[in-house]
C-alpha cells in the first residue's frame, strides 16, 4: 500500500462540448475515516484497514473488537514511536454497541469501513445515514468448496480440510459447504474426517498446537448451539461434534453429512470448525453454480479440478468476490477482496482499496 501513495492519479478528459476546454479529474482523500475491525485476525485486520487509508491521505479512528484490543493498542504505540503526527491514527477501544455505534454515526466522520458480521453491517449502514457518509463493508460468508471427480484428491483433501479448520473455522471465507461429486465423495469424506481427527488442539502459545480454542464463551455457545440444531434437524456427524475437555472453548473439528439446503448449519454463518458435506452427480455447470449460489452470501468459493476449462467456466458462474482454483483462503495485498450480495460493499486490498478512501473531483476550465 505504501507504493500506491505516489500513484493516485486523475485523468485528462476529452469532452464533446463545443469550445476549447481543459478538463481533468483529481482523486483526493475522503477525509476522516472510522474503521471497525473484528476479533478473528485482529492485527492483520488493523493493517488491512489502516494502510490504504494512510496511502490515500486520510486520518483514521480505528476501533478494534472488544474481545481483542491489545494488538491494536500496541500497534498504536508503535505508530507513535515511528513518528506519525498526532491525530493521524487514533485507536479507540470499546464495545460495538457504544463506541462502534457512536463512531459510525458521528457527523465528523466522512467514511466508515467495517469488517464483521452481516447483522452488524446492516446496523452500520443505518448509523451512517445521518450525514450519508461513505460506507464499505466486508461481511460474512458461507463459502462453497466444489470438488470434481478428476481433482487431485490428495490436494483436495488437504485444501478443503484447511479451508474449514484453519483458525478454528473463525474465518469469513471458511469453506463451510463442501460439495463433492458422488464418484469421489466417500474418499473425500474419509480423507477430511481423518485430517480432522488428527488435528492437535491446545493452548495457542504451545508450539505443538495446531488449532487453538474459539475466541470466547459466547462464540463457544454459538458453535455448539448450531451443532445441536443440526442434529435436531437430521444432520449426521461423521467425526467430531463435541466439546474437548472441560476447560476452555475447544470444539472438535467436525464433518457433517445428510444436510438439507434449509438447515441452519447450511444457511447461516457461525464461525466454527464445522463443514457440511453434500454429494452431487451433475455435470451441468449451471446447475452446480445455482447450488453454490443458493445463499444470501457471496464472499468466496473454491473449485477443485484438473480441467481448467471447467474451472474457469464455473468461476464465471459463481457469485462471489473471490474464486480460488485448487486452493482455498489464498490472499495477497495486490488482489482485491470483498463480497457479492450480503457479503458486503466495496473491495479491500489492491488499488480498489485506495479507491475506497478517495473522492473523485472533476475540473473543467474554459480556455
């Protein structure tokens, strides 16, 4: 993002009106931006938000999640130590219902950028209506991973397992809906279940730990509540599905089958290490895409196949801001990131992130 600071340019415009004109555009900082970040990647989310806003020339009020404020406070100390002018970056801790709501509604804030749940994103939009400030939202997801019969199964098993169990499933792009062709469904399920059963859970600072706990008691109750709801609605647990130990917020990595499209574990995002596996036997890409798109979200998806024709044709049909081929949860600062539908407004990273924090001014001079 530092590199973009010298490349934020306008354009010289050729107009069709009669006469002699010099017309051009300028791209200017939007002003004061309020940024509200989630708890699941607290330091990385702060960097994602702060860097493009600084490159565009804005000043920032950053509110970290109440569950994870310490990394943002430490980052603020380092920003001071680095010599930033006072007031350019401000760290504001507090609860979402109070500090976050006040920041989103404040009349001196020109833009608010939020990453978090779709439910809270809708509240941000309402709060921002007072002065019609600009809003960008990176919200929830219920991302599909689609495995075709010609996929390299070792790669697909590793990749789809990581897609859901990475960070204890507390990831907006988690591959929580796993669609596999019937010819490879059983093998894939066995492979993912084996991976799930071998994951070493433990304290986050233990070097031997592969997966830590859920973030809080609230989140623990949310995940276990969805697991219980899935069982009541008829979902079958292949592996996992229970609490681990009697201390901390540990839940077994879980694979479920026999799920139906109307079940809450299929429809709703709940941020846990739980994947719902669904077989398909259709070669019609339009039908596969309709199934993958049968969600209110549209953040990400992954396609697993050796056939690049299938991969690229299906990528065009999937309504998601990011589509991965033979990988999942890949990101890079150069790639724009964001969602379709109720997964958000706008894109972060890439030049698209710079655009979020600028206004375009048209200038026309009669010569």
